[in-house]
C-alpha cells in the first residue's frame, strides 16, 4: 500500500483513483468527513419530518416528480429506484471500471452535499477492501440524469441484490454478503437517488482511458522515432527554433522527445548529406499531429480531475439545509472532451499507418520493398498493413461524436441528454485499435532497423529495439505474423515498451519529458 486517501477531504487525482481501485492505496473517511456526512443526512431527515416537498426525497422520479410520497414510504421509494433503474444491457464492464466507479462515488458523496448516511458509504469502502465487485452492464446510460442504469446495478449489492465478482467468480450478491457476515442495508431517504444520480460511469471509463491513452502517446513517439531512423528521415523538422515559432506545448514536447531519442545516432550522421529536401508529412509532421493529440489528452485530464472532485447528484443539499434541484448530473462537460479525445487517439493510428506504408514502399535507400529481400515467393510485410488499414477505417467510423446526439427520455422531463457514456466507451475501443495499428508499425520499424546495421541509433531506441528482438525475431521469410502482431501489441499495451525506454533514459541520464512532464506526464 502506498498511502491513505481521505474521501471528501483531499483532492482526488485520476492516478490516485486508479491506485485505490487497484488496491494499491486505501481510501477512508476522516472524522471531519464523517461529521460532514452525518450533518447532510440529518438535513434530509429534517425534510422528511417537516414534510416539505423535495424531489426524490418524498416525490416520485422523473415525470413522476409531482407525485407525493408519504413519510412511511420514503425508504421503500429508495429501494425501488435501484430495482427499477437496473435495466443495463450488454457485456459486463471490466472489473477496474466497476471499482473506479465505487471510488469516484465515494469521493462525490463524501463531500457532504448528498444527504447519504455514513453507514452506506462505509459499506462501499468495505466492498472495495474485500474485493466484492458489483457486475455492471456496459450499455443503457444516456449520460444526463446521471449514469442511472449502470449506477443502479453498481449499488444493488447494498440491498442484497444483483451480481458481484468475488474470489474470481460471479455470484449472487446475497450469497457473498451472507458468506462474509454482512447484512443487506435498508436505504434511508434520498439515498437511492443520491447513489444513481451522477457521472461516475462515464468518468470511470474516461480515467481508465486517460491512462491507456498516455501510454499510447508515449509509445507512438518512440515508434515514430524508430520509423524515422529506418527511413533515413531528417531531424531538422524537430528543431526547437522551428517550434518556438508556433509554441504549442504538446508539439514542443513531441519535438523535444524525438530529438532526444535521436541524439548520438550514427544513422542520422550516415545520411546527413543525402540531398533529400524534405520528408513526407507522416514523418515531418509528427510533432504537429502527436502534439495535437497530447493537447487533447491534457484537456481531458483537466476535465476528468474537475469531475472527480465534484458533486454530481440531484437534488443537492446545501449547508443551510435547503435542497436545490439542478443539473449537476448532466454529462455534457465530459462528453465533448471525451469525443475530442476519441478523434485525438484515432489520429495517432491514422498517421502511424502512413509511416508503415512508407516503410514498405521500397523508396528509402538500402531498404528492400516490403522489408524482405527475397520477395515474390514471400509477401514480406505487405499484409500486416492491410490489418492496419482496416483498423484505421474502423476508428474513423467510431469518430462520429456521440455528444452531437440527444434523444429525449423520461417522458420529456429529460429532454436533452449527453450520450457521454457512449463517448467514453468509444475512447477505449479506439485506444484498443490504435495499439494494434502501432503494433504493425512497431514490427515494421524494428525490421527496418535491422537493415541499418551495423549503424546504431541513440541509446534509448537501441535498448527498445533490443527488447523487441528478445520477443520478436527478424523475419527473413513469410510466417504467421498474427503471433508477432499480438506480441507487439502486448509490449505496447502492458507498458513494456515505454518502461524499457524510461529505464534506458534513466540509465543513460536522458530526460525525455523535460519541463512538460507535469503537464503531459502526470495524471
């Protein structure tokens, strides 16, 4: 365990949320937080006792907001809302997403503006500590009155219903609670509504996607630098003087990283007087394209961090005891940046595929067509690029912004919705595809590297190439490249490639990120 986080008292960064979700850090509620939570719950109880009409406390939900609920039925109302809203469909989300949702909900509800009881929040902490993970269907949220359906499924185990993952198996929540000696809770006034109102489903996907996309950005720079070396590209488009004239921090960071990776390269020296005027855009414009994607990543990180420290349920219980029905649950602030990030991730794959094509076309000096000397009987690396092209096209279809759509729900009460959960899920789909696209470029760039021997590149790229060759052999003839592609994808996905580069940079006293580390390298 790396530390202790206090829900509602401390600022929650996306990286810390991931650590808690993975069990690498504990999350708890302080005594000050407990007092704040008790006070808010007491204010809700006062509303019930005074029989003031407050949405979701003693009224029906959505279009039933004018239907008054008696004092005696307020608890039943909260149980029924979990049942009625558990309408999710499709495959269950990954375990990390469910656990992130619990962490993010704990942070939001611990701020003391939701009227939920301490007992209920402590049960959520108990679930995280004991690896009792609710199973949540991926589809069914329009991202407006909160992520209603997925959050309802997430919290069914509180009342002894639903399905959980425990000890590696999926079981009825009631069985697991009984086995662990925990009784189902009876929800108090407003608790059901506080639990299912909020943006924690799309937020969890966004935070997980943020981590995956950062690894993608770092990998794309490394692989592009290897391709540049294989193609005998120029380092001049990465000069700091050039990027000072158009000073986007993302562009400047990428240009700096490429320069640093190429520093000391014998391959660069070999062709410095070749007479080539300029390289194709997919080499020359790496800082502009990768940099723009980094800018989108940085914007998404800022948005997700704000959301992770916000109260997003409804109604909100203010300190003076009043309840305000507003729209803090609406997902639009997340949906648009998530759509932006989908396009940004997709573009990393688009430009990567073009570099792969250049590696294959045989126009670079001493580089055989299709990256194999004995072609004809062998197809070389022709067909892996087909897979890359197919994935690029698939991503283009996924780039239509979900946030541009809205379908009224709740009999018109919720007449504009964000569709942010679709944006968030699409981000992971595109990231998955770009990992595969980069895997194609990686094995082609490594093959091109071999044809530059005995010349060497900079130390970091040399160490990365050596690591790749420990897992994927040079190809002198055709073989089942699907195995190599999957191996390369895993080197990117599990962080082996970026970890190798980081370890090499540290060992060789090289700073890859420089002054922009805080803005683009910490989440």
